[in-house]
């Protein structure tokens, strides 16, 4: 496993990070977003969707109450939010594992609630609030799956690796 610690110094850097992450996303990818309330999980998901070519008129919103939103893009996007779920049993009971192992890109907020059923090659991003606009994101991934893509994202978005 490879860890990266990135400093997203502005809201624009966070958006750039997400857009470039969406551009390198591939069929079957699972991107896990964790962190406190207000850390920027949904904002990052919105930027990833832009990078996956979701149409300009489509608003990517938090699926906190619906639990799952689907969006068309370069690849289908399955945006999930496990905040209201308690464990992986509920995820499986809802049939979400079919999306996780499907043909699109899964973006999962509050993924730790079902971590034991998520693919080992998921990209795990933990966001921490540094101040009003600054975020630290810790990226954990299998080197052979995400390493080169993350290096490209970091370079393209002009992000500081700490």
C-alpha cells in the first residue's frame, strides 16, 4: 500500500484535484471519501464528476438521504453516501455491491462504515479540515493500481505533497 499526504491549499486546488482524479478514473474504480462533516467530501465528489464529463447542467448533490445517485458521464457514476447506514450488511442488503463491482465509477462518502466489503484496490481519501478553505487529504492505495495515476493528478493539479 502507498500513502500520500496532500495539502489542498484553496477550494480551487481541491476542485482541481477532483477534476483531474475524475479524468484518470477508469471502469470499475472505487473512490472512498471519508472525513468529518464539512470536510469537503461532496464537494470533491462534484469535482470528480466534472472530470468524468458529467454534463454542465447536471447538479451532483449529496446522496445523504437517497443513499445512491447515478449520473451519466464518460463512465457511469454511482455516488453513494453511507452516513445513514450502520455496517456492510446494510450495504449488501440494499444491493450496492452490484454497483461497487460494476461497470462504472463508484464514489462512496463515509465508506468506512462498510470498509470490509470494498475492493482492496479502492482509492481511499481521508479529508481533514486545516482551516476555512484548506484541506489535507491522505490518499491510501495499492501502488500498482493508483500510483501512476495519482502522480499525474498531483502534477496536473499543482498540489503540494507533504
